[in-house]
């Protein structure tokens, strides 16, 4: 599979900078990316979470590109314009991390900075543990290392309650029916109710709905959760790459204790908490997050 040429597109107007998009081969599938910044700049891969797509990084792409990075915001497998392989096993963490390494190679690099939010953060943690040779620096936004989640929930029932929806997502077909009903009203409500007022505009929600409506996308998105049951073993969860964790303390899904437990696995890690921010810290506190990311990735 050969890369699709990078083509100018409407994203340049949306982001206010020169940007392009293309599909690249990675790990046997094709992944859609939006690119900006100098071609020879340090590579920063931006990995979104559920239920976003590359548009979730709309406030980081221009800032990091202007700071001199070659930014690739990825539609991860199953999302938006990327391939959507069938079956739950296709979305296990080893496959998702292999996508990241494959994308780094497809971009002609040996290593990259990884920036991940939510599920994208879990993938970044896993990739840095499993493929340390491919990761320069690791920046995580409101996402725990998968290796600490189970034990943390057993010790903190409050987190287990916050994660109750994960059990619901294990049921066949029902989550898709519930989430897609009435024009994806449940997903829209989840974004708005869990964020500060004004974080997601009507235009943003319309963009998300377009991505959710892509054939096969909703089942693929839920399959990320279903694949937790087939999570591969990880012999060594430690992180050798320098790591920055940014955490909005008003996260209604994930407790800040998960960040602290995750940092315990890092050889060189630092935690930045933002008291008034929610799970969507990268959108609500974009200026602060962008400054922290640029300073950390250029250190």
C-alpha cells in the first residue's frame, strides 16, 4: 500500500494555517492524517480519544506547527476517514500501538513525540511501553496507563462507578443503538455535560456527528472498549521516555489518582494539574496546554 499524496484541503481554512490531509499505510491498514508545520520539524503525532477524531486537536495543531513541529493529527483506526477493520480483536492495544509505529515509519521517521488524550493517551502509554525505540517524548492528557487501571479501580470503588459505562459497552449492538438514537443525542449530551459551557459549539458537534455517521465507525469506536477483554499482556509497563501528564481535575470520568499511579511507572515524569478543567482540558485550557506541550517537547 503506497501513501496517498498530501493534498491541500479545506482544513487549511478551518485551522487558519497551511495544512493538508492524506491517508498513509500503517500496520496493514490506511490511516487518515491532517498535517501542518515544517516538513523537517520534529514529528509530533496527536492521538485523539473517544468519541473524537482529528478535529479534537483543532486548538493544538496551529500552535505546535508554529512552534516548529511537524504535526500529524491522526484519525485512529475505526474513526472518521481511517480504515475500520472488522472484529473486536482488531482493536486490542497491541494493534493500536503498532498503528503508531507503522505511521512513524510511513512518515519516514524512526522516532516521534506522542501526544495522546483519553483513549489516545492509553495508546500512547502502551506504545511507549511496548515500542520505546520509536518514542522520543510522551505527553498525556487525562488518560491513565492501562497497566494501573484495574488495580486502581479495585482499591477505589468511586472510580469503578465512574467507569460503569465500560461494562455497558461490552454488550453486542445495544450500545450502538443507544448512542446513535435521535441523531447521536447521547454522544452529544455526553460531550456537553462533561465539559465547561461553550467548549463544544453546535458547529463542532455537527463535525463530530459527520464522523460518527461514517459507515462502520460507531461499532469500531465501541470495539475499542470491547477489546479491553482481550488486552494483551505487557511484560514491562515502565516508561523510559521523558513524560508529561496534564490533567484536568474536574474530569467526571477519571480520577487524578490514576495520573499519580501512572507517573510511578515513569523513569522521568512530571504531572501538571489544572484545577478548573474537565476531561476536555486540551479544548478548555488550550493556551496553557499548548504552552506546556511546546516547552516540554522542545526541552
